[in-house]
């Protein structure tokens, strides 16, 4: 346990491939984390400080804790605005830019590239549900516990990769795919509250989203079986479902994603180095 906790702290401190550690915290703040595209930063602020990352407000808990993340295509420099006692200052953060795998596939039947028109309303409705729960800002700080793999298997898809199908760029992959046999147990990567539990979404099939506090949430998709309900508190390592190939999946795997509100983080960079 001690070894695992030490590894988690090293990961949060940015001891990861490609992580940037050169952003010194301004007076009134301390922080540690991964100043890279897809990275997560956790910090502590003096009482009364207000923080904004670019155009995004950064919630600060009553104890001064705050957390923010960088998206897949975050620019190399991002303004951080600090306001205290009516006085504002700007700090420029340097963000490490990453390269991503781009794959081109041509000659696919149109139905495999674009969903049928009859499904568009269903897709919009389901996407709206997902977007709503990702805006939750709860005071819990379950994410401070650290993260574990939600399932054992082979990483078959990585964060940031993108496909161009029949010449049309598809949305980048915002999580990691872990291939495992159908029925393999999937567990919560850290403590939290289930805020979405659906057995049959068009794209993601069996889908669970867990709120870990302060805008941090994790999604588990393509589940064969959903074993939890909305409002249920789960513990790290607790079973939440099983691996499947539901929704728009071509084989049995778990698609695991972590967000800070609507900012897509790289789950693999949250895990301790083995």
C-alpha cells in the first residue's frame, strides 16, 4: 500500500513521460501535477483566492483545494487569472504539446462512417445526458485517493488518437481502450458517486459515469452489464459492471475516460507507474 501511494504521489507531481514541471506556483498557491496536454494539476490556495484558467472558472474548495486539467489540444501557453481582495493578476502556464497517432481508413460503407438519420435525435438526447452530469461541481475530493486500473487487459486504444474515415476526420479518442474478454469485471478506479448508469446508449452501449468531486468524473463504456445505480456511492476497486462490446464497438473492451468538467484528460497519465 505504501509503495502504491508513493507511486500515486509521484504521478500527481508530474513524474511522467513528457510532463512539464517548470511552472512555479505564484505566491498564495502551491501545486503539483502534469502540465501537459491531457494532464491534471492539483493545488492549494490561500483563503479568498479566485482562480480562472483561460475562460474556465476553477472551483476552490473551502479548505483551499483546487484542481484543473488541460485538454488534448490545449495551446502551449495558457493564462491563469488570480483574483484576491479585488486585485487581479495573470500567470502564463506552459503546457507540453504532445503528438498523436492519426490513422486513415478509406473505402468503408457510408453506414459505418455516419449514423443513420433516424438515430440522430437519440444520439443528441444521450449526449445531452452525458454533458449534464459532467457539469457537476461537488465538494467531495475522492480523486485525491489516486487511481487504479479499472480492468486488467491489453491497451488497444490510446488517448488523443484520431481516425480519418473516407476522408472525413472523426472525433479524437478521449480515453483509453482496454481489451479484455466479455464478462471480465470492471471496477471503480477511485471512490465516487454514480451519476449516470445506462444499459444501452447508441455509441457507448452500457455506460457508467462516476463523479469524483470538483468537476472530476470518469466514464466506463461498452459494458455488457451495468451493476450500479444512479446515486450509489462506490469504493475504489468495487465492481461496477463487466466488459462487453455494446454500442458502436467492434470487439470486447472497456473505453475508460476521465474529465475535468468538459475537459478531456488522459486517464493513463493519472495511473501510478508500475
